[in-house]
């Protein structure tokens, strides 16, 4: 394999690995955002149950509900942004994989052409040697 092909493949592999690490980090952030959203929902349900049991808490449930809705909207917006970022990283990763495969394919084709040329030259040499030997005999 030629130096330029090795260099391109190495750079492309590095880009793929970097994007894979970034994707893993984004997926972790998305999972945390989903857990935060689920926790907020569970806390709200718990407060609703408590308010149903205690009339004193029922008065403050409206204020709690407004605060909950604000926090939930913020968490949902954050989750949407992270999901969009994840989609972008996945697209970039797909393109990087395509580029890597293209470089590997070009390197393989170059290698196969070189092998074919070497075989052609070797066959020509062998033909020449056999012609010399047949002339001598």
C-alpha cells in the first residue's frame, strides 16, 4: 500500500473514531436528559397523590404544577436539542465511514493493479527466458 493511501486511511480512521466518541458522549447526555424527564414526571405524579391525600398540599399543587411544567418544558427542549445533535453526529459518522471505505477501496484497487503489473512483468520475463532456452536447445 502506498504512503498516501496509508495516510488517508489513518486520517479517515481517526475521524471515524473521534465521531464515535462524540456520538457516545451525546447518547449519554440524551439518556441523562430522558432520565431527568422521567424523574420529573414521577415526582409530579407523587405530588398529585400526596395532594389527593392531604388537603393542605392540594392548595399548593397549582403552584407546584406551574413550576413542574416550566422544568419539564426546559428538560424537553434540552432533550430535543440533544436528539438533533445526535442525528447530526450520526449523519457525519455515516459520511466518515463512507469516506473511509472509499479510501480503503482505492488503496485495494491500487494494490491489485500493482500486483497485476508485477505478474505481467514476471510473465514477460519468464516468456523471454523460455524463448531463449528454446532457441538454445
